C-alpha cells in the first residue's frame, strides 16, 4: 500500500503526531509520500519583510493567493527551503530516511503557467497580470517510485514547473491540496489530507454533524454542499485525486492520536471512487 499524506499549513495544525505516524508506517514496510502546505508561514514571512499578502476572489467565488514575483521569491524560500527542510529533519530524527523534493526537481510537478487571472473586485470582473501560478498537469511518478524503491521517504513541496507559452519553465505556485491529489492519483494511492478539523461537517460550526463517508454520487453531493471556505478546495482536490486514480481520500484531523492510521481506519471523512460513477457513465 502507498499512502500520500498532506499536512496542512494552518497555525492550528501540529505535525508532530503525523510525523510519528509516518515513522510507524514506514517501520511496518508501508510506502509513504509526505506533502505539505505552508500558506500561513509564507504570509508571516511576507509581513516580516513589510509586504502584504494578496488574496483575490475568482468570478466563481473561490478565494486564492495572487503570487507576484516578490511573493514567489518568498514562497521559494519558505516552502521548499525552511518548511520542507524542517520536516525532513524531524523525520530523520525519527529514523525515517526522508528526501526533500520540490515540484521543480526532476520535473516532478509540471503544468502550464498562468500569468494572468480573472478576479472579482467590488462586484466587477478584472484581469490581474504578473501572476506566478499554475495547475499541475503531470506528475513524474517514476521519480517517486524510484525514491520509494530505494527505501527513502519523499517529502514533497510546491512550487511546480510552469511551462511558458514562449518556451522554457518558471517555478510557480500551485495549491498544495491539489498537488497532493495529483500525486495520489499518479501513484494510485490512498490520500490522507490532515487539517485542523476532524472531517467535513454538514454544519461547519457543529462537529457532531461530521460526514463519515461518501461512496455514491448522491452522497458526494451532500459533501460538496456542506463544504465551505477552505474546505471547498479540499473537496475539489479530493475529486481530482479520485478522477486521477487514487484509491480513496480521507479528510481528517492532524491533531488526533496516530492521525494517519486512524484516518485509514475510518476516522475523518472518507471519499471512495464510487462517488464518481455517475459522471463517468455520462462521459462514456
């Protein structure tokens, strides 16, 4: 079994339990690929440098980061630099032979650069240029499989390699949840998305309304209707992972005991490939 684990970058997420769980799984002979976010750390570093993080809303209502050239420089320092190195260091201290990789290494994560984005501002649609972002279109699964076969544990961070229309590449930002989804799909792995809540709730303010699982298109509609705010992107990423070939996706708390193992055993909200059957039949 291969497990792709995504650790969120929110302040409320403590990675210690997840890293200990990675060590336990690796000791049992499981293949684990660890991925991570880090938007909070990027924002804090920008603020320390006297810069203001910029978030924009798309015409479809999705809020995301606008990554200009200066922000991209900070992003490269923080994500594959500090955060990835810190996680590798922690895993080495748990006797896990971890290897840090960014999406630019070996063309691990690749897709077209998006230099302009459509946004909604004060009720009006605008185009902002100078963005450094992209959507992952391919994953070098062979690189990850080679690393795993050598007995190493990959720790993967964006940025990704963005293809320019004029040719060549630029390192660009990509959503960390969707990066984990692309990797899980390429490896046909189980994906565990660890965050600061215990799953997806029908009522976002009431933990007792947690949805345990979804295995049919109708059940998945309930999940999508329930997702709000940051959870919207996680559900979008989960759908992309399953479409790409992932075995399952579970959204669960990073702060639980043995959070990865418990997620694989049914804690959190688990989404099965069956949620896509209806749309797959329509496409045929």
